[in-house]
């Protein structure tokens, strides 16, 4: 019998496009554009990694069509409970970590309008997204309605931005000059590759919903989603290269805002702000659905308390949704604290932590699938596909090494590097402490019963 919360193929396709396209691209395309000619290489390297992710997850979901948990399930099948937990926890925690970037991004926009009230805008931004997070706990059907309403606003603003960029590109005609060579450090280039993966973030997340989609060939559907997104991004990137960047002259966070200001003045800023809020409203509601599924499987398999995976009267994982929202709100407040302490470039600092977890999850998934193929537990993966996975792993390891350890390329070690690595380790260790504590409680309960 079909679950009443199951999505049709068409609904899932639209849900996935809406979930993936938007904020990640807006927040990171500026780093690609600023690389000029090398931007195309960075764009293609990141897209290659994303393609490998789509290939891997689409293959895995076809092999295990009824499995929930995505990377967690593949890690458990290939490496046992420890590998499974690492994959499952890092897959889950990246969602709440990256949720911190939304209020930080909005506060940057508001501060550029009125820099004299930065504290007020920090508080307003966090307040808005805490409210959005609370609203998304009201249930699956309400979340879907919330997604639809927010998505309409989001796509109207995205379409407006495309029209604005086409207008600027036509007026400026700077396509040839933007392809000129520019001196770029290794850490700047690899940082752009790392950041731009955020534009594709979510491909792995929607794979956790495979058991709730009415489709036989999930691989074909997931690859269709990837190529739709790639085509949209690449087309927009080529159009963007026709814009005279000197007229915008800004960092990646404020790039789209400047486009709206140049083309529409103050009205443009208002429209852009509405777009960012509606975009994150939509993705926040979508994340509530995907992230709650990611933590449910850990509870179902005994890593976390089983009551987390209980369904409510509406046949929804209410407790998991509430728990995910509480964790996200706590991390938003921690992000606010970093901003109030005037930690330099808090947005990119938090963004990179989330993307480190992305890459870790991707590497683990590629290895898991190759191990399962070698053990003949799934259909043999073609050599060409395995080579793609290995190349993607090498690219990601190189990128992570250069970004996380700057002295490798003779760059200074900064305070933000210490914060990033420490935070990354803390997030992972917290997961193991929760698992260890719960296991100890269960063990003690069993010992008491046998006495």
C-alpha cells in the first residue's frame, strides 16, 4: 500500500530542483566569476565531483531501492557499524551546520544597506530564520505548502536576477575581457572549488528519500536532476561572464545584491532581500524533510534513542523533525555569537565547515560503493565509473588539504583555520559521545534486568 506521504516522480523531480537550486549558487558563484579564465576550470572540477556524486547515489539507490539513509546505509553495508555511523552522522550534521549560513548571509545584506545598526540586523536575521525553522515543524503537509509558497517567491526573484544579468551582459559586452588571465593563488582556486560544491548540495540529501518516491529507476531520475541543474548553472555562468565585473566590484556574498542595485536601485535591494528570505524558507522546509530522515535511520538501528524514530498520529516523524529544528536553532545562536564576537568572515568560516563534511561524506560513499562492488554485494561498477570516483576522491583530498592546512602552499595559518578544524572535530566527537552514552545506558539497563 502506498504511504500517504509518498511523492510521485514529478513531485520529487520538482522538489529536488527547488531544494538544490538557489542559495548555494547565489552565495558561491562570485568566487568562480572572480577567477576569470580559471573560473571555468573550477566550475568544471566542481561539476565533475557533483556528477560523480549523482552517479554514485543513483547507482546505490537502484541497488537498494527500499533503503533509507543514503550514505549511512552504504557505509554500514560496506564497513560495519562504525563506518555506518560516521557516514550517517556527518551526513546528518552538515544540514544544521549549513543552516547557520542563512541568517549570516541575510545580515550581510542588511548591513550593507545600513551599517550603523549591525547588531540589530544580526538579531533580526537570526530571529527570522528561527521563526522559519519553527514553522517547518508543523507537519509534512504544511511543510510542502510552505515550500510551494516560498518557492514561487524564490523563483520569481531568481528569474528576475537572470533577466538583470542578461541585461547587464548585453549592455556591457565584456565577455572577451572577462576571460583574461589573472594571478590566482592555490588556496583561492581550491577555495572556490570547495565553495561551489554548495551550489550542488542536496543531491546526496534527496537520495535519503528513495524509499518515499514512486519510481522504479531512481538512477535515471537522479541523473536527470543533476543534468538539469548543470545546464542551468553553466548557461547562467556563461551569461554572467559578459558582465563588466568592475561595475559590481564586490565580494562573492554581495555579488547578486549589487546586480539588483545596479539594475533597479533601492527597489532591487528590497526584491533581492525578499528572494533570499523566501529561498531559505523553501530550503529550510525541504531540509526539515531530508534531515529528519537522515537522523531517523540512526535511531532505528540503535545508535540513538529509538523514540526519535517514532511516528505521530499524522504518520510523520514528528520527534525527529522537532529534534532537528532544535539543533539547527542552537547552531544558529552559536553562529550569532561568533558574529557578535566579530570573528572575521563568519559566513565563509561556517560554510567551509559544512562543505568539509560534504566532501567527507562523498569520499566515504565512493569508497563504500567500490568496496561493495569488490565484494560482489552489488552489480559490478564499470572500470570507467570507478576511475571517475578515484579521480574525484583525489581532487577532494587535494582541495581539503590546501584549504584546511594553508602552510602546504606557503600561506599563513590563521585563527579561522583553528576554529574550523576544532569545530569540525567537535561536531564529529559529539556524535560519537551521544552514541557511546546511549550504548552505555542500554548496557546498564540490560545488566540490571539480568540481576
